[in-house]
């Protein structure tokens, strides 16, 4: 499949192009509209199942997964595989939730993998109690086969990984994966200093091991964090105070 030539486009142009193509080709799934979101897509379950072929995932005890719709099947697979699920609350407003498979009655993992279910069966963990994730899954709007990625533009995945790196819980050895539709693969994405590189790209058709150099796992770029961001995400303010003690 020929990938979209995005060489001379901005990140926002790439997002809009991918969202439009997914709608025009009928591969977008609710919630709708997909504009402004990590887009859900046809075949997200098949893409999620490809993670079972990754050795680092098989060894992992705790897996951090974003709370967006297309990665819900991954959150269910984490719990079904007997692993602890670490998931950020939407927009990081309440920090992180930890869902342990043994706390989900009747193995109701599907519901536990939804946002409502993770709040019901999970517990909020403070900065001192966040477990070390052995594997990380993020949502994406577009990716390159070289491991570059663009999200919906809010920077939450970068902030989440930055928080974990600041706490010394992740480094370059912790794999990062995403699930996308083939239409979300482009040829080029402009990069910023805080951007995350992907180790694995999973689509309904294949598993891609990128040859990217791990980046943005060394902490938060504090000179880009505003007071408004701290007010919306108290975890950032708490972390900032911790590092100044």
C-alpha cells in the first residue's frame, strides 16, 4: 500500500488529511466525528491482537495504555493476559488509575477496559505509588514506518511519558507501541524535541518493528509547561514541587 506523501505538510495538515481520508473510505468508527480525536477505526481489535506476538509484552507485568476508544481492545487484552493496567485519566486531570485483573469481578474485563469501568475497578495512584510500566501503548492520529508519530495535538501522551520518566519509571528500554489503520501511515511527520518515537506499529494487517532511536523518555520539557497546564493537571504541579525539594 502506498503511504501518504506528507513531506511538506504541518502536523495539523497531516491530522486533517488522515481524519478526512478515514471518513471518506468508511473506516472510521464512533465516537464521531473523529476530527479532534484519536480516531477509532475498523479492525482495531485485529490490530490489538498483534501485540500478543511481541515478546516484551508477554514478559510485562504492568502495561500503560492511553484511554482513547481505538485502544480499548488493548486495555482488555492487558487485563485478560493477567497484567496490571496503568491508564491515565482523561486529560490527566486525576493522574493515573491502576486496574489489577484480580480486582475485576467475574472477569468483566471488557467493561473494566472502558473509561467508566477503569474508574469503577481501578484506584487512583499518587506520584509515589505509580508502578513501573514494562510496556507502553499510545494512541496516534498518524505515524511513519520509521517510528514518528502525531497525536490529536494536545500533547497528553508526551506529558504522560514525561511524568513517568521524571519519576525514573521509564527509560529508552521501555517499548512504546500504537495501533492504527493503514490509512494512518504517512511518509513524513515534522518532529519536536518532546515527541515520542514508536518501537512498534500494529495495524489490522501487520506488525511493524521500527528502527527508531528512542526519544522523549528523559522527562518533561518544563520550559514548555504553563501555569494553565498545571492548574488543569495537578499532577504536573505536584511533580514540579517534588523536583524542587
